[in-house]
């Protein structure tokens, strides 16, 4: 299966989409920008979206108690790809990438353990950043990936509104 098929599969059920990052640190804001775009496109009424920014632990229990089976966390993650490359998978399978490559590794690991205890499956959608320096705006490569992913998410939620609804 492809990443697109995997994302569609998760979104065919009851899912919560969480954007992480800091928009003042360039591409680190990719997850936040993507969730904001989904909100602007009207997805918020069909799927549960949370813009956690860089304080996901503040939302951990709200997410844990929600009526969804799966959580997709979108974040900038250095995994050795080219800027804008995307990786997606179950946190249990790819969470080790956070050991060295995510600025949010500790808070995300803690939050994921809370969600796992509540029976939630967590997925990580990582976008390889180009620039994590201070400054607003995404690099062209990361913006292109975020735009493409936004279209995939929007299409998937529209195809399965009964599953993705809260």
C-alpha cells in the first residue's frame, strides 16, 4: 500500500487529526499549517482537528477521552529524506524516529502512551523539514507537500464523513 492509501484507510474510521509545531521556526510549523488549512476548508465540522502547536501535552487527555479510534499526528520530522518528503506509519512502528529527529519527542511520547492506555492507535505523519531556523513561513518544498497532503485529507474525509465525524 502507498502512504496515500494508508492515510485514507485510517481516515475511513473515527480519527482525530493533530497538528504539531512552531510556526515561528520555519518548517517546524508544517503540522500546524496543514491543520489550519483543513479548518479553513471546512473539514472541522466533519473530522476532529486539534492545533496543538508545540504543547501537545496540554491536549493529551482531551484527545484520549475523545470518541475516535485513531489519532494522526502531523509534525516536521527529520528522518533522512529530502525536504518535503513524507513518511507515515503507526507510532509503534516508527516512533523510534523521534529519538533523534523531532523537537517534540518527549511530549509526544508521553501523550502517545496516554492514548495507547485508552486504546487509541496513534499514527505519525512526518514531513522532512528544510529549514528550522527562526522565521515564519514554510520552505517551498514543505509547503508543496503540505498542500498535497491537505488535498488527500480533504478528499478522504469527504469520502468517509460517517467514520471521521466526532
